[in-house]
C-alpha cells in the first residue's frame, strides 16, 4: 500500500533580488543573447526584454531567442508592455507601464498563471496596482537615469520608504541604481533592484554583474 502523496501546487517563480532589463535599443552595441548568458553565469534568475520602438515582428524574433536562452538557463523571463508578445513566446510574465493595457484587462489576456508586474511612481499607483492584483511592482525612478529621456520625477529613498508600508507585494527599485546603492535600498524595504544601463553600458559586464549579485548573497 502506497503512502498518500500531497497534491501538486503551482508556485510562481521567485521574484526578488537582481532583475536584469535587456533593452533592444542596445542591440546595435552589444549582443543581448550574450548579456543574458553572462547574467546567467553570474546567477541572475530574472530577466525582462524591453523593446519600445521595434516592429512586432522584430520584437518577436528577438524575444523568442532570448526566451529560449532564459528557459535553458532556468531564468524567469518577462516581456515589457506587450501581452500578445508575452503569450507568443510563452514568457513567464508581462510588465506593464502606466500607459499600457490596464492590469485587469491584461489579466484576462494572459491568464492567471502568468506574472504581471506594474511600473509605479507614486503612492496612488502603488495602491491601485496592489488592489487590481499585480504580482510585483517596479517603483521609481529612485535616482536620475539616462535610460529614459522623459522619465517620471525622481522619488528618492524617502519616496521608496513611504510606499513600502502600502503593500506586501515585492517591490523592485528602478532608476539610476549602482551596486553601492543597493544596501540603502534594501534598508528602505525593497525586495530587489531592476537594472538596465548599469549592466548594458558596463565596460566589464561580468564584473559589474558580480558586484550587483554580491549584494544579494
């Protein structure tokens, strides 16, 4: 007679620590595939593909290739903005900005098992995203950043600390983050940091990845 087995339970991928954003606007300067390989070697488990300007076909080709690498390496793969693209490449999640499809509608499109993250910039947006069922939040920009030319107003560490008590959802700080700023962000209550240019522009990318990852040991 065999012992009873516990039923299988769906558990979402871990969403904390270092969150790498690979932006297609860097594709002419570096291989995004190589960046994801380097990130995996450093221990990164969470990566987002962002393409704000390319055609859907261009974005699909790039996202499909990156998703394959992420799957092979056991990385959680998120697509920025586009629910249709996330579904097309069988991503683990989609990340929505404030100008994208409302979260409640995005959930109808991607279903219940796909992660949905939301970019937030003030307490009201944090509350709304939490109430509508986001799985995690991006919050910022914490510091000034060159990644976006017309970004929202800088919120700083005080702004971050002010929203931490509004939700139990994982919060990722974003905007102008370097390895030395991570301890202060952790003290303010973040679960992780989302980084693009500090890695993509790094002269020694493996070294920069290692410096970030050392903050989450």
